[in-house]
C-alpha cells in the first residue's frame, strides 16, 4: 500500500477533512511508494434564493467547477495526485425542501469496472463535462459533491419515495483522464438534510475506487463517520485509504467538535 506523504490545503474558506489510514510513516519512502493528497477549502457559490431555474442552478454549478478547476491546476503544480473538495462542493446547501433541490439535480452515467464513462467533452451535461475536463486538463484525480437524481426504474426492487425518483447527497470521483471512477451516496443524513435528500434504501453503501497512482480509497461523506459505516469500511480486509469530505455548517471547527461530542 502506498504511503500518505503530504496533505496540501488550498484556498481558505470552510473546513474540509480528508483522512488516510496508512500502515507506516513516510520517512525514507520513495516514489512511487507514496502519494500526495490535497484538500480544497472553499465556500461554494450559491443562490441568494431557493427559487432558481435550471439555467440559474447550472450557472452556479459551473462557477464552482471553475473554482475547483483552477485549484486542481495549483494542486497538481505542488505535486498532488488527488484533490478532495467539500461535501456538496458544486452547490453548497441552499435547500429548504425536496422541491428546492430539483434545479440542481444531475443524472450520472452508470459506472462499471469494465467500462467507466468519459465525462470531458462527452457528457451531455455541461456541469459534468466541465468537471471531467477540469480533472483531465490538470491531470489530477478529483473528488466532488453534488445533488444526484436517480430514477425509480434504476432500482426497481426498492420502493421509490416519490414518482420523480430519489434525490441523493452524492460524492463522485473523476480520474485524471476525465473518467467517472465511482459514485457514492451519503447514508447518514445530518438533521435538516432529511428534508431535501433521501437515504439510499440499500444503505449503508460500501464503495471503493482505484486510482491511477496505485492507491485504493474507501468513500463516505461527513456524518457517515458517526454510523457503523466507518467501522465497516476500515475493518474490511482490503488495504485502502479513506476519502471523507465534510461541510461544516458551524462558525468554527471547535464549535462542530463540541456539538458532536458524545452526550451532546
């Protein structure tokens, strides 16, 4: 397993956490036996109102992709192999109910180990295409958060919450060649999130992705760490690191730590 060499912090705004479970320190470890990870601390651009059109929502998401793209280039220039952006980095949290999420919903192409879809210049969705090109142009693996629409027909064995389908808090991984590597759905929604996102009925998901720099990562999002998901992933007999973006809706990290302390 490759050693986690460094954590680069780019931009300054909100708090993002990326964790790696490594078997040994990096002292004396030479390439390609280590990798460098970067996290992007950003406050996503968002609308001033919950009543937006699809066109307006798309413009907001493209603005956030532009921020991610410029920082991806900077991260790569500093030697990073992977850039992790915050939970819901493409939209932030401008939602109040299920209806307010709809203009931002993206439909993702299916992923499979044998045939992962190219996003850059190929995806019919402007946002996904731009994100794919950001990864491909910078030559870095990108982890991003978005609101995803999944039709009822995609999982016919489960009861759909509404005729229009599921709405998930989703984490996607795009390879350095612009390919969609992995899709993960948040299993443990935090407080108000349940008003606008759905919990996957097949939760908890166990999701891994393999990178072109030889490291396997397990995925989860923010409040998933408070459930059994974290333990389930860590104890699995598969050497890997953890990718866990957060979006702290607090004035400071210490305030968040206090609010989540056992007994509070």
